[in-house]
C-alpha cells in the first residue's frame, strides 16, 4: 500500500514525464509562445517534486521564450512563478545560509518589481488585479509589509477603476529593484 506522499510523488513523476513529452513536441513546433508554456509546465512539475533549482532553470527559459513571443501575459505568469519559487527557496535557505536566503529574497523583489511593471500591460484588467494581489502576497511573505500594502492598494484602486494603468503611479516600488 502506498502512503499519500508516495502517491503524490508517483503522480508528480508521471506529470513530469508528460511535461517532457509536451516540451519535445513544442520544440519541434518551434513557436515561442508554445515553448514558453511547455517550459512553464515542466517547471511546475519540478516544483511539485520540490526540485526548486530545476524549476527555476525552466522558468528562466520560459521567461526568455515569453519575451521572444512578446507576450506580457506570459511574461507576467512566468515572473509570478519565479517569485513563488524564489520565495520558497529563500524560506528553505533561511535555516542554513542566511546570506543565500537574503540574495534569494532580493532576486524575488526584483522579479516582483518587474511583474508589477508588466502587470499594467496584460490583456485583462482582472488578470492585472490578480497579479498585483499575488505579488503583494509574495512580498508580505518575505516580510516586506509596506511594499506589499502599496501593491495591494494599487490592486484595490484598479478594481475600483480609479487608477490608470500607468506604471509611474507606483510610488515607492522603485526601491525594490535597488534593494
């Protein structure tokens, strides 16, 4: 009889195998948008297996393909996934290497800032709000409560229709990239 963890791992390994097949088909197709999604799928499988370094490698590849495809929606989706993986890495590193954890958090902050800028260019205002709320949660998890609150306030203004999608209306967030 399998324990729940083993069943989960079996499913995760099967999902990884299928994601590799999808990537193989995507590589034959050669379309950047499809390659970005295939790499993102593969990264999600690695994350489910708690192989965060491999997940990050595939997410960075997905980000490159999303940029080639000139798809702000795909870029933002991948950046959000990179933020999640980076925050998870920082949490794990905190117990053994505080300097590496700090570097990981700084990388996440840079990605949050980039996702926040690109969120204004996504195709759907509801998606923009979801992205802003997601990245504010990531910042809050990292202990950046003030910046998280600013992004959350931007999302609330956007939901209320009181904020233009002008990136220059992000007071204080510029310091994230400089931290």
